């Protein structure tokens, strides 16, 4: 959004006879159960737009921006409506299809519209009394051609010339000595003197680069020759001028000089003097100016034609998808790993764009976007936008506005991309649709992006393509029932075959007393790694636990350090030399001696990705080993760098958590090792076997691409587990038949809807008592068979709150589900209103993963 549209100037006041008193229902970015109604000032009647932002006073002092949800002439009955303070937008930033979707999310996931808006909007589109003003870069470099009033001049003087200085709204009011100061800020914004940003977010301002151009009076050929003569005795300045002329052909095209050249192109050159550049600017030979540029350097490139041809199997699958789209709105592309689903997606996106529609391409992990965006950019160029949480708030706002304006016709992103302001979607692709990463856990809304995408498609008439080698049981059930389309893709792309899978019994090795370099690498896995690396091939090792070790222990007294706020042991992170809680973030220094007995016999127990990386570097000193987990990918471009290093074969072995299992495509990987398969299978959850099967198949799929025969080595203490046989045979059908029978017998999804209620309290007794009362209320409303619990979860205390869980199973019928949710909310409200339980937190999670 451009700075000039932050506020709209009021129009002249209409005649009294024409006056209509309007009211606006607004969505405040707060967890409030209903919308609030504000009065529209008469002079702004013509400017109010549904989906636009307005500034309102909420409470005694707080100022908030909110979204207009409805405009009408009915005043509120229970309170006196306050006036809207200002209109921020003269066009919607939230579209009508979005508002409809947001209402559905709030209703389905049992949260408030304010919580949905708070999650949906980038921080820079949310203003409050904590919002701040700062001098605009353009004003700092060029000033303003507009006169400033006395009040405006006061603000500018208060901001001074110090780079980065900012004022809060309340400070502006104090400086001016008035309470109604928003018009002053609005005027300064329209004159490009200041801009607004949210205190808790990145400063919202356009990206500005410094550029230089030849002063206008030197552009003529005669003047330029005279300039060369004058600089003949100043070789450094002459070199700078020559480089500029080489890069900007002013002789051939005088207008090229107007665009100029980035200053960094001159100052960063090792052959040119930065001081000479600055001297030319000081002497008026070069003019320095600021230019607003895109934060996405790739999006200026034009896409080319599709750089590949679909294989016969891919073409057949593509045609089947299109045929099914003529009959059904949702289709599953069930393709084995490495079958080339991405190429089919790209072909379908091209066809959708040719029809004039928008496309949303969802991925479960940021790690996948690094690889796929490069491929998509070659085809779609500047029409492609990318949206995920690693982007700065400025970048997310640019994508948001790019979708609004139609600049981005295709968006690839993770789950939060479902909130973008699409209004003409024709195709939604949900890749790796089975992934639990599509589910938001905290805070509300606790939505599943796959389910939201399905509803988006319904609201906008878009076709939806789900893709997976290991689809969720619920998705495959819908396909088998005939409600959704199903397209199988059973062969890998090209000459690549499915990898060979070998199970290694770790208990048998231990009983035989086999020597090995490290207790978490069997001799078979060690030999395989060394053999593949000797052939110039690459290896991926998967361990579903980060850190150096899950816990440390005193060998003399058995002491194990626990988190002070959570019922878990602290994990040891060797690089940081500290103990960390993976639930609340608490960390402390690694002790040198046991605080219980004073012994120094403290040892790291078990192993995580960091320890595997360490041991590999000792075992294979010539190999380049990298790790990809939450600890190594916190920086913005860390994913991309790690993946790029592995793609370019600068890395020989990649060690990682679930991140390495999800859709990554590396042509030189011939071996995948699963270090500890048992930790994935044995988990107290009805989806444990489904997740294990999916993870084993997905990580195995990273091996043996582009014609190379791959191998997967699975280390397990229980090789007789039935799930391993299904993975080795790549038999999804057998897995599905077993799993669906279990779900039917115990009434779990897809045969029921599950809602998990978590009761939290700082006192263990109060958490249990509140949960018991809530259970009684739920049983009265829903029946005993529908309500399970309460019971304490495996990790019963997190962030100082004791937890109790209640599980509710409901019929899948829409009317029954809607009524039941109302009953649940009624019961929750009753418990919250009890004096003893007002400090309790009660969270409803619909369709928990």
C-alpha cells in the first residue's frame, strides 16, 4: 500500500437534508465475542468501504485499527456508539471473499473474528496506539515541495535529523498539546514527510536504494566533453565518470540518464574510489536520489515457456485431473515419491492463468519453497509471489498488496497464504496434503490450511488439487467413497526406480557385541555411508530429535535437570553449551558438576541431530556435513543456503529432522539413513502409525532420483513391526485398509469429528476441578459416549500451566456439528464464569492433529 493511501482526506460536508447517519460494524484485532459498532462522521459517509481499515478508540485510551465488516443505519442498543477517528484506506485491504472465509474460520474453529483478523493481516497493516511515526526517506533526501503548517513543523522538528528516530501517537499528542492530532499525521503522510509503522513489527516503509545520475546540464555531448577535459587531472574521478558512461549510455539515449545507476555499483567496485564518487556528488557532477524498488529482485524477470516436456505418465495423469475437474471440485493426485508431480502442477497452473484466474500453491514447509520457487520463477516470472513467515513484515505487505492489485497471479506459500486477498481463484494446489505442518496449534485460530483451502475453493468456485505420495487417511477415504476424484501416478519420473529398503536390527547388533564407531550408527550404516561418499554420491540422515542429546544425567546419583516451567527434561545443545526446554524456550548454562551430589560425572544421554553431526565429522573428517533443523534454520535465508549447498554438492551429508523428509529433490542422493525409527512409531496418538508410515515413505523418497538406484537403511530395535513391511513393499493400499478398519472400530476420523478441549491453570488441583466440571457440563449436553476424559496429557505442565484434556467425538453431519459446537461454547462459558475458575484458560482445538 502506498503511503498516500494511508489516510483519505475528508470531503466537503453535505447539506443537512442529505445527511444520513451511518454506522459501521468493525472487526477489532482482539479476542472479542462480537463486533463493535461505531458511528461514521457525516463528512466521511462517502468514503466508508467494507473491507477497509478505520482508526477507532477502544476503551479509555487505546487506539486501534480495525476492518469494516458492515455498514448500516442501525445504532447499537446497549451502548452509545463512538465516532470513527479516521479512515485509513479508500479501497478495501480485505476482500469480500476473504471476509466470508474469515467468518467461516471463526465459526468452524470456535474462535473469534478478531483472532482470525489478527492472524491474517501482516503487522504493518495493523495500527494501534503503539504505532509510531518516522521521517520518510524521501523527505530526508529531497525535502517536500508542500508547505508545512505550524503543527506539522513541530512534529518534523521533534523527529529531528537523527536517522531512525520515531514518535508514538501519544508523544505526538503531547507535543501538539491536543487530543485530535490524527489529521496532522494524515497530512504529513500525504506529503511524504513521515510514514507509520507498528512498534512490534518491522518498520513499514518501501525499500529504498540510493542511485546517482549525471547532472542534467552535463548530458549534452559538448558539455560532457568539457567535463572530461576538466577531470583530466583527477584520474580517480575520471574513472568513476567513465564507469558511469559505460553502464549508462547517455550518448546513445539521453533518457537513460534519468533512471541512473545504483550508487553501490560505483562505491562497491574494487577499482573505483568511494570518496571520488562522493566528491562528484558534492561538486554537482552526479546527482544522488532515492528510488523505491521491489523487495523481490526475481519478480522483475519475465517467465519463459515451460522448460520441460511431460512424460507419457505425467501427461496421462494431467489429462485425468482435467477430466475429473469437469465432474468434481476436488481431486487427489496420488503419486509415488519422485513421480514428477511438480511438473504436472506447473502445467495446470499455466492453463489456469490462460483462463484469467488466480492460483494458490500451498506447501507445508518453508524449506520446500526455496527449491520450488526457483523452478516456478523460470516459468511465471513477475507473476509469481511468495508468502511465508520468514519474510519480513514489509515483504509480506508487498505480496498482500500485489495480490490485491493483480500483480501476483500465482502465489506459492505456506499455511498463512490462505489469508491472502484472492478474489478470483480458479485453482488451489495443496502439495504434500497429508502434512501436519498445515495445522496451526497456537495461538487461535487453530486452523488447518488444507481444510481452509477446501472452503476457499467452495466460496470462489476454484478447483482443488491435493497431492501426496502418502495421502491422509481422511483424504483417501473421501476418494474411495467417490466424493473426490483420484488420479494415481505409480512410476517415478525418468529411469529412476523406487529405492531398496534394508532393516537393521539394532538389538541383535548390541547382543552380538559388534564394535562400531558410534553407538547410534550400526556397522551396516557406517559402511554404506563410506561407500556412497567414496563414489561421489550424497547421503541424507534422518533423526526426529534436535539438539545434542534429549537430556543429561549424573552417573553417580541419577540427577536429571528438569524445566522449571514444564514437565520435561532439558535438552543439551552442545554448540551453545546450554540446556534448553523445547516447549517454553527456557535455557540455562550446562553445569560442570551435579547440583545434587557434586559429582562431575555428568553425561549426555541419547542423541539428536547435533550429536549425529558431531560424530559424523569425527568419523568422516574429509566429508562436508551440514545439519538442517530448527536450530540451524532460524535465520531468514538459512533454509535456502543449506539446500543450495546440498544441491551444488558442496555438502556431502545432510543430517536433519522432519525438514529433510518433505518433498526435497536432490539428484545425487543415493543413500538415506533413518537413525532411530522406533521413536516415531511408539507414540500415544491414534494417528501415530499413519504419521510413521508417511514419514518413512517420504524420507525414503529422497533416495535414488534421476536414474540412480537408491538405498534406505532403517535402524530399529523391532524389525517385525508390521508397518515396516508395508513401507518396504510401498503398499499404501494395505496400510490404508488396516488403518481405516481401526478408525471405524474406535470411531475416529473420518468416521467422527474430534474436538480436543484443554484446560490450563497454574494450580494443578484447580486445573483438574475445572476440567471435571466442564466434563460434567459437556456430558449433560452431548452424552457420555461423546465425551472422553478428563485426563492429564503425557506432558502435563507447560509454561507453568497444568493441563487437563477432554476429547469430544461428534457425528460428521453439518447440522449436528454446528449445534454441538454451540453447546460446547456454552459449557466453556459457564465454567469460565465460575468464581473459582476465572483464572483458568480453556482452549478448544477442532480437528487436532
